[in-house]
C-alpha cells in the first residue's frame, strides 16, 4: 500500500466513526431496567423491568437486600445476606423461592404491610435445620406482635367456601380440585411478630395455609408472638407436624372451610396476657353442612393456656366440623373441650367427630356440649345435645400424655 492510499483509508475511517457518533445509538438508557444498554445514548422506550426487585439498602447502619414485588422466576435467598421484606411479596408464575438454611428475613419498617405470599402453582423451598432455622422477624428494634403479615401459602386443594376465594389481606386466590397439590417445603421455619390486622375480620396470621395440598411438606414450624392466629388453615389437605404456637394473640391453631389434613405433635403455649383458644375448628360458619367437611386427624396435641380466669377454651370444635383427635392434653384453660352447633353434634353421634385419650388439667369444665340456638337464645334440639353428651365418642379419660422429646436444637424460642 502506498502513502496516498493509507491517507485515503484513514480519512474514510475517521469519517465513518464521526458518522456513527453523530447518529446517537438508541436503546434502553435506564440502569434499573433489565435490558439496560450502557452504550445507548438515546432512550427508545424499549426498557423492560423485572416484576420484583432485590436492591441493597441500609437500616440503622446495617446492610440488607430489600425484596419487593412479584417474584416470577425461581431465585435463591442465601444465608450470608440479611433480607428486608417490603410490602406484599408474591411468588408467582410457577416459580420456586428457595431460602437457604440459616437465612434471616426481616419485615421492613417502611409504612408498608410486608408479607410473603406464595401463589397457587408456585412453591417455597425453605428447608432449615434444627440448628440453622430460617427465621422471619421484624426489623423494628422494639418488636411487637402484628408488625407484619407473616407467610401465606395458597394451593389448589379443595375448600368449601366457593370457587377461587381470595385470601385475607389480598394475598391471592386459593382452592381447587387437587388434594395432592404441592406448594413446596417449610421445615424448621420460625415466624415472629406477624399477624397484621387490616380490619376486624381481615387479619393475617403467623402462617396461613389456604387450600394447601398434601404434597406440601410442613414440619418444625413455630409461630412466635403473632397478633392473630399462630397457624390458620383455610380448607385444603396439608399435613402439619411438629408445630409450636407460642404467644398467639387469638387462636394458637385455627381451621375452617374444609381442612382435612393431619396435625401431629402440636404444642400451644399462650403468653401471660393474650390468646383465645388453643384450637378453634370450624367447618363453615355460613353453612355448617358445606362439603368437603373440615375433618382433620389431630394426634399428640398439647395446649397450654394462660389462666383459667381468662374464660377461654382449650379446643373448640364447631360450625359442623368433623375430626379424629387422639392424645390431647389441655392445661390452664377455663374449659377443656367445647363442641357446639347441631351439625357438629350430628357428627359426634355419627362417629365422625371423636376424641380419645384426652387429659384436661385445671379446667372448670372438662367437656361442654352445646346445640345450635334460635334467635331468642334457646337451644333448638335439646335431644341432640343430650344424645351427644351420652355418646362416648368425645371423652376425657385422663389418658392423654404430652411429650416434648422432639423439641431439640435451637430452632424455636421460648416465651
Ligand atoms: Ca385468623
Ligand atoms: Ca382465629
Ligand atoms: Ca378465636
Ligand atoms: Ca376461626
């Protein structure tokens, strides 16, 4: 190449470069967008954003990763990071949220109502260990019950309160026809200071299981100092083993709308000042005969109340529920077991509601059986009440025994 040609080539190169520079490259110029183009000089309106954010933040000098929005792809939260939950965080679109053992997730103090809700068809995989539990708590330095909304799991298992009902607090639709539905794993998980109240009948709990199916694994879970119920089941077939409900503001365990799973090795302990029933079990308050009936199997259950003067009941079964209860110990409640409403009594007579191996300590009454009442407060069917009382299907024979041998490790907190 001669000198003249080199010069011509150089001029062409410079001209081309100049031409490109003067025609600004277009693209997404927002660094928060998932398709941010650092070379783009002019925004072309093409920016797209993730439906959730994970962003670094600092609270009182401590670094967190703030989680917000709707998680629509599978991600993992790791134990070396402190997470801050801001607002309602949903897991959606069939995604799985994996949380490593030993991870702590804090509810933000930012004028939102934080909660974690798993949509139907999506999963949580929170597999803690006895000494490395997964802990959900509040970031507030003066923690109190009701600081946030807790964990809500929605599934496709049967419920008896209609098609696609919406969970409390706008936490997602639930229910369906798949009893074996699998919403994932919650193992060695502690939820503290949850149970946010929106209105009188719209309250989140520690754990809310809405139409959750029995393909789901729920074991070694603690609700600690929550404002409403520690655990509440809205229908579904989910099984829950090794569960602690300590210091719950309302019921330690609550079920309604057709829950028919197995509860094994449950322990409730009320705080000195709060708490309604140890177990409150309904079928459906609008239609006591709604199917599928609430019909859990409850085995190895210990319910410790705060004071017999608190006028509460250890285990109240009502509104048409069925149940098979074996090995129950109730202590320190005014009443041990209460069965109420005609459909519930019919279930007792039919052998569909049975309590065996029960011990009640220190109550003013071991068993109370009450029928439905008319508008004037009079019992409608006294014969049914008498027959249910005379049946031996619900009895307190003093043979219930409590065991806490499964309470090992450091995954739970005492009151
Ligand atoms: Ca509740
Ligand atoms: Ca309740
Ligand atoms: Ca209650
Ligand atoms: Ca209830």
